[in-house]
């Protein structure tokens, strides 16, 4: 390990509004830490008891690692990560979300990879997604275990998976030179992580789950649709619209279009119409690229206003019709 880095690994954990989850997160991580690892916790202006719970836990549990808590006014997840990275002193950087937790061998497995392949630039691993309603399901980013030199086919597979979770990777510091998460935007992972990928990137894949992701219905991704969420996705669209000569960014551009449709279709028709006006040039892009989409998505992109009424008026009444028909059949028996 280079003498210019006091630690092999820096783990950065932004904290905001997670008083129900923070103890589980730090409990899963703390026993794994060693003198090779530092843990930087960024208090993003918490208004609940998250930091109080965290400090009480740390006060009664010792660790060989350096653990520090830095405080900032609430600036959002991007700036919390950026500010944590600014003080980090590890050669490799991991980001955890404070409402999730890690498997018992998370740190040991990462350190093992770094010792085995000191040239590695990015480490991929898998996760398990926990959902109270549906149980646990795998998130598979890494399909194998071992060293990979990214080529065209590999990059295409990564972009098609569309798993841009920051915590699903560990980063060599040199890969993060001049990199920042975009301030004042949601979906910051999707708006930044793809730019780290290139042909020849040295990646180590770990085909086992090292992380537990809690699916929360109230999260940004799954919760109420807000104008600032739409704005961030359209900002992402502008980023990748300028990179369409890159076949991998074309994939992400298409993902973003479909994500924007998914959200705008749930809003009022006036808002939806304004959205269509803003992206009418993007719809032109799709006209000769529809063959790989299913029938519903093709209809959505070819006849977007008609599709709105199909989804929000006809489909709901069709459901009522079938329920009534089912009831009539039962009553006639």
C-alpha cells in the first residue's frame, strides 16, 4: 500500500433522518473495522435522533478503526458524500447508505481483493434487497468472481443492468479524481457514476452479496413524485443527450426517457403535455429505434397523448368492468 495513503479503505456514511435504521447500520459495520480502515460519518444537518443514537452506540463500543463524525448544514446526499470524500485518506473509497447494512464479511472481502489485485480501479459486488411485502431478492451487478478488463460487450451489459447504486461498488481514489456527485439533484448516482466507465477499466467482480439494501416505500425512488425529481431526471437527460455518439450512454438515455414517462404518466394531463413539449426532439430520436421495446412502450412513444388516456382513463375503467363482470358471473351461479 502506498505510503501516501494512511488507510487502505475509507468508508463514507451520510446520515439524515434515519433514527430507525442507523444503529443496525453501524452495528453491522463496526466489528469489521481495523486499523487499515477509516469510517467517516457525515451528519447532513440531522433533525431527528440519528446522530444522538449513533454517538451513544460508538461511546459503548470500541473499534481499532479511526471513526470521525463531521457536521454540515443540510445540503443533501451529494454534498454529504462530496464533503466526506474531501477529508478521506484511504486509497479506496466505499459509500454506505445509513438506512442499509452490510454482510459480516464485507470489509474483509474488500481488503482481500485490494491485496490480491492492487491495480484494480473499481470493485463490483452484489446485494440483497429487503422488502417487507415481498421478502428478499438479489441485486446482481457482478456475474462472476475475478478480474475483468472492461470491453465493449462488458460495458453494454453493465449499462443494460442500470444498477447505478453508489454503494454497489468500491472505488480506487485515482478513479475519483475530478469526480463529484451533482449538488442539488436527486438520482445523483445515475447522474454521475456512469461517467466513471470506459474501455480498459480494471474491475474486480465479487459474485456474492456483501450488502443489504432496504427497500423503503418513502424513499426518493419509490415515494411521492415531486417536481424536483422530474427536474433532476431531465437534467440527466440533457447530460446523456450530449453523449449519444457513445453507445453505452445511448442505453442510459433510453432508460431516462422511459423513467420520465413512468413518472409523468402519474401526473395531471396538463403537466404531462408540458413534459411532451419539452422532450419532443427526444421522441424523434426513438422513431427508428422501437423494435427492441415491448408493445406498450412502443405505443407510449409513438402515440404519447393517446397512451396517457389509455393508462389513466381506459385502463382504470377496464378494471372496473372486469370486476363487475366477475361479480355478475358469481351471482348467476
